[in-house]
């Protein structure tokens, strides 16, 4: 299917301020099931855009502004072809069918810190919670991951959270609630406690069952690396597996590395008034 994305971010200030360079990560790289047909990134006031790639291969635009302004508007328009299967079949390598398994030395070296949990867990609370999904000494790897993915919402309720940043996994467990990025971070850290390689993903979600005008939004989920199948998408917020209806934009070790826009201004804290974000994702028929 063909999807269109219109994503607008607006920053408002009480007086004209000098904008520092802004780091923008809103362009998908494309893959076997995501083909970028058209893309446009614009800023008002007009900015000079320099394109680079980070260590994960994400496309980064650095916007440099020449004039002070009281309002900054960043608009991202995309048209992509999404061909991911609704019910995918993952051809996992035989040696990884049963958990636990060991990554090959080459895979382990390439995964690096993606197999090492990021947050302190001195009482092994998260580790014990993650191991609670294991049904026996040897269990099916994909079934285990699906159980954890589906079990997130039994422990954590989804809630909209406008505050910046991501809760730590233990905070999300203690509060028993979190945003999509908090729930994804909990899932990532849980499977890392089981020795699996995981990374954070940011992008867009299309919901074909929602009413027109509310079918899309920005979203965060996770990917797990399994030999043979590669990176598999897990969306614990919706208990879904696979890339269907997802438009991945950036991947990294943690959510703090995949913020769509990072930037600042020269001025007083009270000069900043508000930030507004709207994202519309629609199917083009």
C-alpha cells in the first residue's frame, strides 16, 4: 500500500531568538518492504540543510539558520510504499530456534552494546520479571519474544505522556504505565536481560481500523535480531509483530538517540512559549 505522511513541528517564542543548528531525523532509509517514493523536508524560516549518516546508518539533516525568528516550523512530507506482510513468516536459523542460544562471534561483535542492558538493576527485578516468561529449560525463541511482547500490557497500561525523555524500565514497571516509547524501552531492556540483541525504533504508525483523520501518528517500537531472519519488529504497545503498518525512520541503542528533532536557541528560558506537533498518516488509494 502507498502511505503519505505529513508531520509538522512548530516552536513558538515570545520574541525573535537566534536558533542554534537543529539535528533532524525524519527521513527513512528504505528497505525491502519500505520504498521511499517522495520526500520533502522544509523549514520556516528557511534553513541550509547538510545531510550525513550516523553510526547506525540513519539519515540526519542539520539545519542552520541565518536570521532570528519568533517561530520555527519544520515540515516533513513523505510518500512511501509499505509492502510488509500482515502475518509474516520468520525463517529463523536452526541454531536460534530454541532459547537460550548463542550468537556467532561475528554477530556478537557487530551487535556490540545492543546485547548489554543499559540501566542498573541491582536487585535483578527486571531480570527476574523477564525470566518469568520462560516456560522451561528450552523454549521456542520466537514464542518467548511474542509472549513478552504481548505481556507488556498486562503489567503496564498505555498512557499519553507529553513530558520529554523516556522513563527507565524500572520506573515504568513501578508506575505500571507509560507511553509507547516507555513501553518499548521496557521491552528492549527485558530481552537484553535474556542476552538478545535489541534496538529502539522511531517512526510512524498507520492504523487502518481508525476513523479517517486519526489513522496515523508518530510511534516508537523495538527490533530484535534473530539469526536467519535479521531484525524483527516488535510493537508491545499494540501487541503486534512485524513491520505491517509501520514506517520506520531511525534506529539506535536507546530512545534518547532517536529523537526526531534536537536543537536550541540563544535566549532566556522564558522566551520559549510552546511546541506543537501534528502527524497525519493516510493511505493513498
